[in-house]
């Protein structure tokens, strides 16, 4: 908040440090989100341009190419900038989450438009990268089950990448929004996050996509379902946080929840999605508040 150069330095420094500790990339996006939320899209764009320009310069000086900014700029910084601008304009966290899910669909559609059948391209690319790595490690790719793994994984790569983009951009946005509340509106972020609901229309779309994917087995439907899952996971987390706050419980259940996410992520993600769908009709937090 002190100025453009300071903000750009934080965005750039945390991005570079994330090469050693990847989670720090979220702080890079959060700093960009904070500037955009507080001072607008134009100021956020200037800060992003400064950070990207210095990163490009360092990349060409040190490596002879664009370096990490080649992936971070389109795959993280720009989505965070877009979502922060949406949140500033609408003052609705739900709208920002829905826009993120829609952006995930655009990413999935882009893979199909550019590659035709993404599974074929990803199968070839993953094989070219992993087979030499297995061989160097002294593991026979033919007997290790690598081919079967890639056959299963390759069709899901568009949705997996889109889901990762959606989740990482939204997490950076939430951290930036939390920082903004800490500076200018203490307690505001908690109220906003605890009230996050994406609506029944979103829930119906998710149910239709997931049921279609299960019944048909079509990879493109599975891929469309993954970004939706990330959006609903946030609503599920909001339900848990809001219910615990409404009941006045201690915070230890949150520690259990996030610990379970680390050791059994697929199962916990599924549970949070189901919880979000139930909340879309039952409004679990309102019930918890009424019951005290």
C-alpha cells in the first residue's frame, strides 16, 4: 500500500521465492489482489506490468528466455487480477467464485480447441517427460505401470490444470481480501466468507455435469466438472467455518478438517462438495445460527 514500486517488489520477490517454496506464489497473487481491490484495476495493472517487466528482464539475463513469468503471468497473475477487479466491482465474493469457475471452463475449452483431442497430446508429452525420468532412476517404464497411469491421467489433464488455476487464483484472492479487511475493515472478511453461497443454479449445473460425466464417461464432461468442484469446495469450507462460528465451538474441528485435506484430499473434497450442494437448499449456516 506504500506505493507501486513496493507492491511490484513484493509481487516479484514472492514469485521468485516460490521457485524454492511453491506456496509462496499465493502471496504474490495476494499482494496483486490487495492493490487491485483497494486502488482499482488500473493500479493493479501497473503493478503487474512492473513485476512482469522486471521478471522478464531477469529471465533473459540469467537464463536467456522469459523464465518463470512465461507461465505465471497468463496462468496465475492475470486470473488473480481479473478476479480482484470483479470482486471490487461487484462487492460479491460469490460472483468472483462463479467467474473463476467460468474461466476454468474457458481453459478446458481452449485445450480442446487448440489440441483437438487433448488426451493424445498429453499422453505423448507426459510419456516424453516421464519415461526418461523413470529410466534414469533405474525403473523400467514398461513394467512399472507407467503406461496405464498415463492412459488414465492424460484425458483428465485439461480439467486438472483448469481446476488448479481456479483454486490457486481464488486462494490468492481470498488472502488479498483478508489482508484488505485487516487493514481497513477488521472482521469484514470473516463475515463475507462465512456467508459465501453460490446459489441453486450453480448447484444444479454442477449436478448435471457430474451426473452426465458419471453416466456417459465422456472426458470433456469430467474436465468441466473439475473446476466446478473447486468452486463448491470453497462454499463447503464456508459452511464449516460459518457453522462453527454460529455455534460458538472451538476451532479444533478446523484443524482436523485441514489435516484431513492433506492426507485424504479426494475424499474430503468430495465431502465438501456434497456439503455445499446440501447447503444450496438447506442453508445450513442459517439453521445453525437459529439453533444457537
